[in-house]
């Protein structure tokens, strides 16, 4: 009981807490208790959404913050399988024309006589930047002010199988390292939980499974292969007579059965991956057909991608599908185009590939730009290695082409974080070897990760006794193409 000085009456007053003894008043106790419970609940929600650092065990594909501030949110990799010729596309070599038809004097492993092959294509300067592009790409040439070309790349293999694996995984042994798309989704998650984070749109012969494999990463980061035409994924539609509610109940039952096993062994990432795969497949039944409904696009957009022309329709469909996927939050889309391996008749073969891909690729760039998506979408174009400046006598006497060359290759970039209208590096006089501002394949991968907001040295996964990386011991960022 305490007497009030103002009224002179006694009244019940709770004594003030003694800070030295850590005593709490009743109201303070209730306030702190409520605040503590709220903090625990908030922490749980943030952790579940992957915002407390580390990977969320309940949702490994939740969107995660990048290491660096970046413009690019999604990536579209246009993979020209077979290796485009650099001196016939984006690296003009006028000196090679002077040597056309003359014997090669440098030694090769083969005893067969070799002859220099000049480019059968004309080059011209385009855009405000004055970039030189082959006549093979009349539509892409109109987009050069948004493109950065790197002419001085090289890799470690001139064999197609190992070249494919190197470009996609950073190593030569297939199936032993995660794909580029797997690394990016591991680092960033995805912004759409109803669609796959990493999508592959194949061509007739490529890719084989190891090119979009998660390898030692959790199975959640495996690429999802979609059919560019017809049913995108087999059995995407539920069986006749099975309702949505029945499917949901079945999925809940399967998860209830699996949860005790997962709780007893939380490190069983394969089981968690399967559980998340079932859930994603269920959600995709509605989301995927809508995302790939190209008929809903206006006719002028379909024409922009070349879907109205037989020769460009296959690539046009894939490029338009890629745009619809990234605008819905898919993180990484890889498009394959076969047929760039021109050991003979490079003149007709490369021109045909131009007819097939030029309008669709240019349409993709233009469409992304007009929708305000190019600034947040990184677009990459290139193959697994480059081509030689010469050919064997047997091929030259008929329709000359070019053989494999790991010492020089060209790739270009556009979109988020790219300094458009830029040309980086150079090859020698004949385009045989990168000689100026030379960059290795690991540097290419480090640059792609950097453009997506990821540090290749910090993006690691502990496996087989050490921390693994896409770039192994690290790569050098190609800073010349960055804004």
C-alpha cells in the first residue's frame, strides 16, 4: 500500500522494477513475453522463406538475395551446339581472304595437307557503335547497340562431348559437376514457385542429361527439360476422372509418410528433392500450360519471332517460350540449337543456321526490350569452342569448311548489366588464337555469375571433402562488358 501525495489516499501500486536485480513488473513481463513469442514466430517465417541466411529446409528454391546488387534477375542462354565459326559470324578477318586457297605451313598432328579458307560472307558495320557483323545475321545486326561481343575466349577441349560438358559445367567429365543453371538456381532460388527454376528447351540431338544435371547439388536444382512443341511434359495432365482434390489428398498422404523419414535424417537431400518435385509437378499442371500458351500471343509478336515461317518456327517457338518463362519469374532458361558443326560447306551450312535463328534471336532481344525486361534479363549466345582458319585438302577441293579450335571462340551478351555496343579482345590476324584481353572458360562463368549477382568464390558447395565451385579455383570477371 502506498499513500498518494496528491490525494492523501492509500492505493495499490506495483513497485518499480529494480534494474540491479532484473525484476520485472507484471505489465513488463507480459509485454516482453508477447514480444518474445512474436519474434520467434517472425524468425520462423523468415527462415522458412530463406531470409535468415542459409538455405530454407522447407523450401530450397525460395528466392534468395544475391551477393551483389545487380540488374539481371533471369538468364537466357542460347547454346549454338556444334561451335559457330568466329571468323564467319562476329570476328571478321579480312587478311584470311588473302590466304584463301594457299597451303598451311604450320605443322599439325595429321599428315593430310591443309588449305586456308577465307570467309565466304561479307561483313558490315552496324548501329551507333559500328560493330562489324556477318551478313548471316541481318536482324541481329540491328540489335548491336545492346550487344557486347567477346572475341578472345578460349577453352580446354576441341571435342564436342567434352566441349559441351565444359561449357555447361566447367569440367570435362560428364555428370561430375552441376550445370551452370543449377549453380545459379542454387545461389538465387526462383521467383515463381509454380514453375521450374531451371528450364531446358532442347533441339533434335542435344542436350544429353548431364548437361543440365544437378550432380552433387540437391536434386531440387536439376534442370527441367520441356518439349518445345506439343505437350511440354508428358503426363502433365491428371488422369481422367481424378479430381484436383484427390490429387491434393494423395500428395498430402505421401508427404505425411515421408516426413518421419526426413526428420530422422534431415541430410537426406534426395528425399527432400523428390518431395518438392511432387509438389512442383502438382502446381505445374495449371501454371505450365498457361505459361507456354503461344497462341495467346498477338500475331505481330509471333511474326517478330519468325513463328510464321517454316524455317525459323522451331527456334522462334523456343525463344518466345523463354520470354514467357522469364517474365513469370523462371530464373534460368537454356535454349539449344543444333547443326553448327561445319567441317565442310560452311557457306551453305552457316547461312542455313542464320535463316533458322537470326529472326528468332533478334525478336527475343527486341521483345524483351519493348517490354522493359531486357534490363533484368541476361542473354548469352555462343557454342562450345571456335573453328579453324583452314580445312583439309579433301574438303577444300569440294566445299570447304572449318575444323575444331579451342584456342579462339566468340560469344556475345545482352541485357542486364551489359555495356551494349562493346567489342572486347582480339584474335590473331587469321582468327586462329586469342591474343588480346584473353579470357578462359572459367572467366566466362565467373562473369555470368557476377552479372547475376553472385561471387564465384563465395558460391560453394561442400562435397567429397572440399568446397566445390563452378569455376574451380576461381575466374576473372570480364569487366569490359559490364556497365
